[in-house]
């Protein structure tokens, strides 16, 4: 198995040459080793810096980013500069979905919210890869479905749930996507993302903190009681996460159990006779 | 531009604003506070229990931590309070 061309440097000072074994991106990890190998040379490890704009509204999308760590926001804007966050992308997904759908630009924006790393593929290499490998295209299209459910749930939450539930959902979703329990966050950023005034965020954080769910300090939030926080989010959290688990992770397990020779995300020819690599289920939907 | 902090007073509790807003002067920060109160009273489905908000006031401080203005929510929204 060939390693990728460059090393990825992680926050904790370690650096690794990405290979199928140490992938953090759950979509790439769901590919068979052969299929990952076919992509590997084209994947460029890149840092994701807070505030970095990966996709600008109306401008050509030049790459896709398979997120290894960190969080990227998907944001809808108006010409008068009203903005609201519609979705989050972490290591369960990739940024640059329009390219998969044959569209080279979008009115939406992708902004790095929590720093991390990604494996980047140029749009040309990505087009070629999804044309050549039907298994890759099928897997990524399933992710598009899951992401669409996530953004739809955000719309539902924005209209039907109060700020406390929405903020609890948002923090829970971030917790799903970070290593550990703490991440940087300002009330100002969160107020823009949730489409509310900052004092609304400040008081709601105070309420969640008072209930022992989180601890806020110096532009950071620490999740103290995940179970309680998820309960505070109520039904606003869970539908999108269950859908991801059902169509990506559970489907992967089923396919490997049912038929190792035609693994869902393997090339039909390449998979013949090889066992399917199944990564342990990720953190999304964890409840304790 | 000076920075002002929109701390929230809820009876005996003061919820501190850790970030603040930039504003030209006290008149501008008052406009920001009133616009915030309008938004909160205008969207009860988002901001939740209005009885709670109705007993809040902004205790606006400057960068030195001095109290410069108190703005009760009640009576400062559009037609509410």
C-alpha cells in the first residue's frame, strides 16, 4: 500500500503520512484499500485555518477537501450580508459537494470554524476519480444525501426550536466532530451562525452552563455533560446523525457481512476475493 | 472605536458579556441595545420565555468596566413591556 505524497501535521505535534490505516476522514476510510490507493497520490494534506474560506460564493470551486480534523461551516448569505449557518462538515464529510453534482460554483460559502487538517484533491483530479470509480461516486452521493438531511434539519430547527435547543444541538454537533471536549468559540461568531443577537447567545450559554452541561471560558467551550447537552437539544438533534449512520456506516457493515466480494464501496473487480475493511463506527450519534 | 459590553442583569444575577460591541459613543450603543431588545421581543419562538426576558436589563459597561447605562428590557421594545 502506497502512502500519500506529503505528511499531515496534527495539533498535538505528531505528523503522519496518510495511508488507509490512519485515515481520520470517515468517507475515505470507508473505501477499500485498493480504491484509496488509486486516489492517494492525488490527495494533498493541507491545514485548515480558522476563518479560512474554502469555497467563496459564486467563485469557481477549485478543490474538494476531505476533512480529517476540524470543523467547516456551510453558510448561506444574502447580498445585504445577512448570513446563517446551514450545516457543519467534519471528518464525516467533504467540502466541495457541488463539484460531485456537476456544478462548479455555488451561492453558499464554506468557512473553517475550528482548525484542523484535510486531504485536498484538485477539481480536475476529483472529476476524473468520480468518473472512473463508481464506488467512490456512490459513497459520496450517499454523503450528499446525509448532508442534505442535515441542512434540512437545520431549517426545521430554525423555525420550530428555541435558541436553547438550537444551541445545544449545535454544540452537540461540534462535539461529534472534534477530538476531546473543548473547542474555540466566540459568542459573536455563534450569534451570526445561529442568526440571533449576541446577548441571546450569552444568556443561553449561561443557562447551559448553569445546568452543568458546558463550561465557557476565554473564547472556548468545554462540553462537560454530553448526555445532558444532547437531551437539551431534544429532537432537534439525531435525525441527520441517524441517517448518516444508516446509509454510510451501517450500510458498510451490512455489505461486508452479507457479501465481502462485492463490498459496497469497492470497485467490483478490485474487491473480488478481498475482505472488506470496516472501520469501527465513529462518534456521530454517541450518547455517552 | 470604543468597546461597550452588554451585560445582562437578571435580578440578583449578572451575566457578563465577555466580548462587547464597538460603538462610536453611548448613543450608538444605546441604539444597538434597543435593536437587540426589539429583535428578542419580536421573535419569542426563537428567544424563549418572554417573561424572563421582560425582567432583564442591560447594564452597559465601558472598557474600564464602569457602568455607563442601564437599559431595562420592559418598555424598551417596540410596543412591548
